[in-house]
């Protein structure tokens, strides 16, 4: 796709269809875009963001929204996964009530995955559900978290255990915001992009391998293409399986172990994509041990992940706690640990039960290396 052209991808959900729009400079057009999907009775808009993102883009977004709505409010939270809690959601509810936000009004999630999940959860539960728009400002949110209607907060015993499916009215993606994205955040997101290559797009996988240097240098055309391809994959999957009963589970590749690593380290050591990077390496090793994946392709997956940057230290993570967190995860079934495992680059097996002993063996090897 061209950087400056408007690309649209439809998420089709039986009367609740919405668009993913990708265009450089889209933030300046946000008021017009939000007005087009809002209720005709919508008078107020509430931006939920964090201080850093809002300092960069808040004025631009408010300026655009004020052209189309009577009143724009902003509610800022602290940055980080550890703030994605019921306690923070309760503060949002208080703000919405104090400012008399009505069912026809609309919430804007301006930020990364934490903001999107939290704002979406507040929208899903306030007044039994009000509309919201995703405006993702991190690459990870643009390619994954902002799409599909999964909203949630964390619990001390596990990530995203409290949540709801609540689809946005629009996902507005402006690739220009990636110019201010910290280097670690960019690398972290690329592990999730690799996920898309492994589960559904072999050509994307090898594009990431070939163009690694340009991608990490933030080549605009390549990043726009990556965003479009990942969004297109996820939109198709969500349209066919909104509530994760079947095909949508392919998106959990690397997440069974990844979420557990985040939980046992209190969301402080790993960026989400980094934890997923370890999860994909572990799942690929499990697939190899079970005979689903060749050693050559296992190595290709692991080497591509590592090529995008060293992952944080994992050696002193408590293995027993990781296994406990996995068993409490929402992806477990009847007490069994369920994995998405690669058969080859571009194709995965969904819902494979893996013996605990094998998981332990693979994780122990990761801890040693």
C-alpha cells in the first residue's frame, strides 16, 4: 500500500461491521471519521490515553474532535501493563459518571495495547456498553491489539482474565505516529508480526527476514505494508470467528507461555511482544519434539525472532510458577494445557494438548540457554 493513500479493511460481523482505516495523517481527520460512525445523538467524546502519548498527540486529536462534537474530555492513566486493572477501570467509571457521559456518547482509545484493552473494557461495561473507537499509537496495537473487540483488565493471578468482547466502531491507524515509538517497543511489536508470518503468511515471514534492516530503520513503505497485511489477516480471522471458538485461536501462537511469563514477573520485565517471542520459541520447540515441525523450520523461526533483538533475561524465572500461571490461563481446557503449534512456516495446528512434562523440559532448556 502507498503511505499517503487511505487503505480500508472491513471486519464483517453481521450488522456490527466496522472499518480498519490506515493512512498517514489520519489523526488530523479523526473528528470527521469518528462523527461518521457515532450515534446522531452523540454530543460528548472522552479520550482515554496515557500522559506520554497524550503529550505527543492529544492536542491534534482534541482539535479535530472539537470540530464535530460539543465537548471533548480526556482521562489519562499511568503507562504500563501493571495499571491495566479493575482499580483503574473504576476510576474511569467515576470520571464518566461525573461528566454525565451518556449511552450515545463515545470513547476514544488513544494509545497502545494497554489503553485499547482498558478503554474498550470501560466502554463494554459502562451503562452496559457504549461505543468506542480505537486509535492505536504503537505498532503492536496497530497490527493486533486494537482489532477484534477483545477488551480486558488483568488480575494478579493472570493476564486478561476479566474482560468482554466489545467491537469498536472504527480502528483508525496513522503510521506517522510510529516515528516517535521507542526502539524497544518497535522490536517488541515485530515479534507479533513474526507470529502472523508463522500462522498465516509465509511470504510475510520471508519479507521480515529479507528486509530486517530497513524495517528496524522504520522504512515507511515497509511498515505500512506490514500493518496492512497483519490487519488483513486478523480482520479475516475475526470476521469468521469473533468469539474465539475455533480459527481465531491461531492468534494465540506464543501466548500460552508468553502470558504466563508476564504474570509471574508482575508485568515489569517483559514487553508483551518479548514474552510472546519466548512463547513462540518454546511452542516451536514443542512442535519439533512432537514431530509436527522440521528442525530446519524450527531454527528459521527461532533465528528470525532473535534477529530482531535480544530478549530480556529469563534465567531466574520460577518454572513452577510459570506452569501454575499457564494452568490458570483462559486458554486452558478441562485442566489441560492447550497450544497452537506450527506445522510449517505459514500454517499451525490449533488446540493441541501438550504434556506438562514436555512443557517443563522445553522451558528448562530455555532457562539454561
